[in-house]
C-alpha cells in the first residue's frame, strides 16, 4: 500500500498512494479546503481530462482511515522539456498547521525524484513553498495557460539544469482519463 509513517506530531496520520476508493473523499476535501472556485484555476485547465503522473498521487489518512490531506503531480511539457505540475495540495481546514501539508510535500518531492523526474512546477504561496526549495528563478520564460499571478509560479529542479532553456506555455502531457479517451474517440 506504500504507507509512510508521519513525523511525530500530536496528530497521527499516514501517507499512502491514492486509490480509486479515495476519489469522493478527496473531492469533498478539496471543496472544503479550496472552495467553489477551485475548478476555475489555470492549473485546473492543465489537469482537466488527465490522470496524475504515474505513482504520484497521495493522500494523508488519520488513524480511522479518513482522508485528511491530498497532493497530486501531473505530467506537463514546457517547450521541449518535460516536468511535473504539483497540485492541488490540500489539508482538511480543521487540521491546518498539523504538519500534514509539509509531510505530503516532502513525500511527493521525494517520490518524484526517486522516479527520475527532473523538475516540479506549481502555482502557490512563495514563502510557504520556499522551504521545500521552490522559487520563481526558473519560471521567467514559462507561463501558465489562462490567468495566474507570475510571482506565484514556482519551480524546483530535482536534477540541476532540468529547466535550462525551457520556455512557453505549459501543456498537459501524460495519461488521459478514460472519460476523455471515450469523448475523443466519439
């Protein structure tokens, strides 16, 4: 099941690979944590109709097995470069500052590196993500589709130079969802 024990904190949880049984709980959590506008974000345009990158979708569960946090990474292209787009990262609002988001980030980054990916991109709060190594330094020549705040577009190279020469608007890459495959075939 790929369970990873959480760091020692007051709230016990494990991080596991997301499964099909987590979909409804994950969607409800995202609605609670991010509100009704979450599906209008530029990042969502890239994710729509796609599956997360292979092996890079995780949930945090409490001792009762309830989903308390989620993070996913998505295959994207930036010009001739491949990378991952992280998001959404969300934690149950009642458990903010319990270490769940940080543990999910560290786990997702470590797994992406272990699987050989070169870089992770995201749109988010720079002071929060800086502690994981993200900055806007490598995103000057990149853009998100649709509206976004440029200073919030951040990158982390897992391999030095992975984003050197990358330019253009991010595009979805990787696996399509079954619903998208059916619609395209029709």
